[in-house]
């Protein structure tokens, strides 16, 4: 059942779309910059943003603030919204200074994030409603797509070993996006609102002026119940808050 702040399903005319990403950037593809924020290596940057890219694309990008070589391909985490915004400023400056434009990156709006997660579906998850078991840590048929829900997301029902998992380890949605359900929560640009009443109809970020005290995160995490990994599930946190299950992905526009 949808929660009160998830209602109702909206129809949007998006100014920018999140489409056709392969997978989030893994922890070993980032390095610490002089400023103390993680930046992509030149090789990884070129591969992620310019190889085989056309029109408007969404780049799955996660970055960890303190690298741990044991993480390998794990999705990066322990990143606040403020960290993310600082990273975006550094990355956009790098794009300009290195002559690799025209391209800018930003956080997706909450509406863009959900559009990307759903990938054209209206079911509880992008893989189906999965109503054959409860919304906790159980496993059952995905619903629309073949197999069980564990084939599509990391959650408390398959969280072994404990913690952030390798990116791209589960089946992507119809847009080719990985890790949209589970693994780590992902920051959005928006301030938290208790309903969608009055939200922008073009899919842009919905923010207060001055900014509110909390920001949106979406997607659920590796320890979440299945119900908290639904496409519509909403969560929020302080922009300075860091934890071991918060990461992000970026929208890239050129």
C-alpha cells in the first residue's frame, strides 16, 4: 500500500530525461582530489561520459569520500548531499578546464529519479508487483519479469555479505539502469515535501527558498525491507548527513 507522502502517481512532461545508463561508477574508479573530494580519473571520466554517448543521457555515478581498497567494484557510499554538491562543482569545473564539454552534471530531481527507476512501469517495482510474499525480507516471484525479486535488487532478503554490493550485480531495468532498487540510497536535488500537491509538472526539482532542512533520497538499501525498495518509496535526511548506505548518481546533460 502506498504511503501518504507517495500519492498520487503523477503524469509529467520532463525537461530532461534519465535514460540509457550502464551502471554506477564503482569505488576503484575514483580518486581523491587535492580539495579532498573524490574525482574521476581522466580515463574513467572519458569512458563514463563520452564513449558511445548520444543526446541526453543519465550517467550512474557514485563516489566515496574515503576510499577503501577492499571495496573494489562496490558501489561507493558514506556521502552527504553537501559532499555530492561539492563534487558536482568540482566535476563541472574539470569539464570546462579540460575542454571536454559541452556537458554539465547535476543531481536528478526526485521526479526524474522515479521516472528512471520505473522505466515505463506502474507496478510497485520495475520488475513487477511481487505480491506473492510480504514486503519484508522474504523472496518470491518478481511479478512481471521472470525470476524472483532477488534477481533485481539487493535488500535484506539477500544481504550477504553485509553491506554495499558490487555495482551492476542485479538485472537492469528497461532503461538499462542498474541498482535503482536497493544497494544504497541515492540523493536527489529536491527538498522534502509531505505530498506532491503543488509539485512542478515538468519534472524539475522542487525546492524551497530558502532551502529546507532535509533533502530527498530514493531507492532503498542493502539492509532495507523489500517494501522500502519500491519505486515510489520516499526517504529524506539532512544535507550534511553521512552514513554507510547513502550514495548518489548524476544526470549528465549535453
